[in-house]
C-alpha cells in the first residue's frame, strides 16, 4: 500500500484524502490548526465540481447547507439603500442557477466527515522538513516523530509550506492583485433575512451577509493597495491597517471593527494567484491553492480545488499497476489533464479588479464547464 502524506485539511486536502483513500492508498493529513479550520467566506461550487461532490455522496448535504441568500443591497455611508438586486449577489453570482453557495467551513466539515474514516488526521502540527531521497520522502514535523512516506501532497494553500520547502520561495510564483480583504464572523446585528448589504467608499469596501439561517453573519472588509505588504501571520498589524483605513468611511464600519478584534475566525490576506510551470517535483506534488491559486476574485477557487484533488487522485490511481504507482506518470498526466482549465479560470479574475474588462456571464459559464469529469 502506498503511503501518502497530505499537508492541509481544507477543501483540496480533504478531497484528495477522500479520493486517494477510495483508490486504496494509505493517507495521512497534517493540519496546522487544532481541527478543521473555521471561518471563511461564502464559496461557490459550480459546473463539473458539483459532479465531484455527487460522486462523493455529498451533493444533497451541500445543497441543504446553501446560504439561501435572496439578494443584495448597496447603501450609502448613512445606511440609506441606493439599489437592490434579487437576481444576483456579489458573493454568489446569479441566484437562479444550479450552483451551490455555502460557507467555506460548512463544506470543509462535509469533506472532513467523508474522508476521516479512511484517513489519519494529525492536527495542531506542521511539516518542518522534507527530504526526497528517491525511494521515499522523509518528513520531520514540529511535534510528531519523523516518518517516511511514498508521496507527499501539498494542499496547504496560498502560502504553502510544502511549496516553499520543495520548489522555493513564494515570491517566485505569486502574482499579487493589489486587493486586500478580511472576512470574519459577526452577530447578525443588522437583522438581515437571507440578505447581503454592501457599502463602497472612496477607497474601501464593507459588506455583511446573513449566514446559517440568519443566526449569524459574515463581514467583509476590503481595500486596494498595490504597494502594501503585511505578513499574513501578523494579525495585530492587519487589525491596525484595517482600523486606519476603515474608521472614517461610514456605514457600520465602526461596529465591524469592534467585532473584528474578538472574532474567532478572523482572516486577512492580499488577493493573489499562484502560477507555476509544474506542480510536482520528484515524489512531491501540489494541489489547489498551493499549486494554482485562482484567488477568491475568480469565483472559482473552490471548484478548481475540488476538481484538482479529484483528478490528481484519479491520475495516480490510473498510473498504478500491481500495487506499484508510477507517480511520475501520474503527476505528469494530472498536469496535462488540468493545466489548461486552471489557466482559463485564473483569467476570470480580471472581471473583479477595478478597471478590468467585464466578462459576460455566458463566457464565465463556458469556462466553468470547459472540462469533463473522467471516470477513474
């Protein structure tokens, strides 16, 4: 049995764990957080990615967890409504579509639940060293004893530790988009009824949308700055920057800034993409944001992660014979099968950058559906 270590227990990591387990691999997942990571924005599963959930037996459960948002309003700095839209929303696109919009942590919970029975999960730990000696990958951890694995998969996001250790510094691969955003849980203090409300200031954006049957809400704060660099791990610096920029821009920003500091799931980062010529090196490969982050601005990050994990596991299984996996062939076919689709979806981000050319909905839909799920 081939032993595989996956770094990261979010969408790509949990999905890869499920499918590798289904294909007969022995799978271990290491995650820096103390459990499945909470929080995150409302995300979308579209097109062929819905087929991945269906094949996992999770489609009905995901549909039950839909945000059920009915529409969105734009208000002025005093909270007066300027416009409303019941046909589409900033987070989910067209309301009347087969797409599923649900909270990121709700999807991760489903994926974790489906994969945990065939996967060893190690939480509150991280990889500190990777030594691929040709016969195996020798792995050291921050807390757990060192172990050897046949393969290692980096599914550890935009700031991938595996990518850094094996492929080199992040700056070689990151393309910064100049948009910075925070997302965190707040009480539904606006009494939103399956609704979103947004305010766009001169240089900042703020939005609140109800979540989990209106029992809570998620807040988003954003601004453009192509020069700003803040360490994604420096929460205090992020708080200070948001407070400096948001405090005088009106609407409910003062309340949101108060809630921000006590939120259990505060997240802040610069919207960026990862672009690489290859996603594997020796016995190590990358999946999801670690190898080809599309950024949330594309609207396709989650779907691409689901599809990438499914295809990676499937191509490795296809390249296996007699209990031995030709991992080099599997990794090469994974890249060959998926690279064009990744490139098309990364291009979608231009629709969400100020000054970018709007992408017609029919073009967006055509790109989303431009890959067919193979049977593995």
